[in-house]
């Protein structure tokens, strides 16, 4: 296949710029999206973070920018300030590498609004990167006129929907030209989102599906059943068993992130934390320190699971399964980036196995492991254990032997005897199962009590 980066429709300066930032070969998403967008098609792209989707839209946008025309030509929205910050850096990097001269606005809620107002009122940018709320604010205040926008990108569209920003996007989009090219990028396309997109794209010209649920092949994706062990001490063990270059531990709530950070610090580990309750300034500083290699361990909430590009994460641990299981995929995707190898370990208890099954149905493959002599070693898939139980239920070796013997003897009443033996065997099995259920319920109750404390 021809390399789309070398396509004659792409300006030579951009081609050079891509080489300068060491993008030699396009990713699958880039290969599919760039030609569609160059042909002015609107697209809905299902692609995971880490797939290279950012440059899939930046290249066609840059290609169309008229550096001498001072009006807003393209807008990209992202649902969080961190993601907008990150895109701004990436866009500037490509612009500078390509030696292009145009202005990029970077608008996000929480940053100094007055200063931004002043800045952009006097200097209309050609490209706007913004969070939806601040974008709407500036469009309503007429800081920007959007009636000449050629391309509108909604990145992380499902997260935008989840955060309730679609109404803002709707208001801005309604002020754009009728034939604006829209590109929506999303890890998943929930019904609400596709209904919304249909409003602006009667017939989405192109839908590119890139299976977002499959974990990159460079990642070893382990599943560890912690049984009745203490979750925290298993975590500590996993973190200290090898020497991870940078380990990212995900927990579901701010409280758990705080608690784990404290616990690991008490054990003498140098740990940083990232969650929504930490101030913006603090978070930025932490990220910078992590990048400088000052921490080997970071405990985070799902804020860091989507989009944030932290370099060199060699190990991801899912301390617990998030409510929205898709986040497991986003979390795991923080390691094994850019073709580097990565390792992920998800901690579970038997009761949560149905959630793992759901993930498996989505195409996520886990390797089942256990800790033996301070090492992670493979163990049988839980389903192979279940299968064995089902088989045994009918053909228990002891019972099979008994039936064979009785059949051979064929003494009077042998059939009844076999039947009785089978009934007794079933009774024993039921008893075992009940005992197992009672233990499981006890474990659950105990855990709830502990959590309640
Ligand atoms: P994204 O999904 O856009 O966040 O990209 C994930 C990572 O892959 C980023 O660090 C990009 O810099 C990198 N990347 C994207 N496309 C390419 C490419 N064609 N060649 C090399 N690296 C890439």
C-alpha cells in the first residue's frame, strides 16, 4: 500500500514536518482517515487513544490552512483541559516542524479568561483548540466568528457526551456553514452520540472502524485472582517484585487513590498521585516531575486513563475494576505505547469474574497468572476449571469406576445401587457448592464491613 504521508495532495512542508518528528509510516487510522478528510468527507471514526488519531485529523487540517487568511478555519474540541493542553503541544510541534506560520488558539475552562479574550480579539487564530464550554462562551461573545470554519473535529466524542458537553457543541456547530466538514473521533459510538452526529451528517460519508477494544499486541495483559489475600499487600508485592521503570496504579475513587498513595509511601516507596481533587497546578507539576523520572510509582484515578500521554509507563495495575468496564481498556492502553512493550495486571476476586467475561466478549484477552515464589507464573484459565467441574459432575472417576464395577457384577438390584450412588454423589457435590457459596458470601460481607469502616 502507498504511504499516505507521501500522497501528492499533502503539502511537501507537512511531509517534511512528519519526517522531522519521526513519523515515517502512518498508523492504520491515519491510513484510512487522512485520504477521506483530504477528499472533504465527513467522518465518524471509532479509534482508541494510542491509535494515532490526533495526526489523522491534524494532517488534513494543516493541509487546508491558508496561512495568509486571518479567520477561524478549523476547530478541534476536547472534553478536558488536560487533553486540550496536550493537543495544543502536539499541534505546535507539527506546525513548527513543517515550518508553517499560522496562529493556534488554545482555550480551556479554568484558565485566565480575560487574558484569552484580549489576546484573541486582536489576533484571530486560524486553528482553535478548545474545551466545548469555553468555545461556546467565546463564540457567543463573538470573539470568534465561526461562519467560515471548514473543518470541525470533535475528539473523544463519547467522553464529551458523558460529560454533558454535547449541548455546547450543538450550539457552536449550528453557527457553522452548512457544508462544514465534521470529523468525530470516539473510542465507542453510543446511540445518543450517533443520533447527535446524524443531525449534522445526514449520511456520514465514511465510518472507519478501528477495533478499539483490542489491547495492543505489545502489552502482556495479566489477570490475577487475589483470592482471600489483602488487596493492598498484593499491590505492594507486585510493585516491588520487579523493578518497573514507571508503574501506574489505577483506583476508582479519589479516596482510594489517597489511601493507596499513603499506604505505599508508608512502605517507603516514592509515589505520586493524580486525581480530580488535586489542584490543576499541582497536577501539572506532578506530571512534569513524573516525566523527569522523579517517581517510579504513580497512583491515579481515571482522569489519567484517557488521553494523557505519560511517557514510559512500563506497568499498569488495575487495583480494582472500574464501574464502566471500558475504562479497563483505556487504563491498560497507558502502557505499551508507540510500539514499546508494556505490562498490565488486573486484580480481581472470583465474584468479579463476570466482568472479566464481559471484557473478553469485547475482544480483550487476559493471561491468567498467580504469584509463586515471588514471581508471576501462568495458571489455567478459570473457564478450564469450570469445564472440568461440569465434566466431573457426570463422569467423576470414582463414580465411573463404581458404575463399571456394578455393571460387570450385574447382581440383583445393581441399577438401583448405581442410581443411589449417583444421588449420593450429587448430594455431596451440592453440599460442597453450598459451603463454597456460604464462604463467598461471608467474604463479601466481611469486605463490605471493612469498606464501611
Ligand atoms: P494518539 O493516538 O494520536 O494519541 O497517538 C499515540 C502516540 O503515537 C503519540 O505519542 C504519537 O506521537 C504517536 N504516533 C502517532 N502516529 C504515529 C506515526 N505515524 N509514527 C510514529 N508515532 C506515531
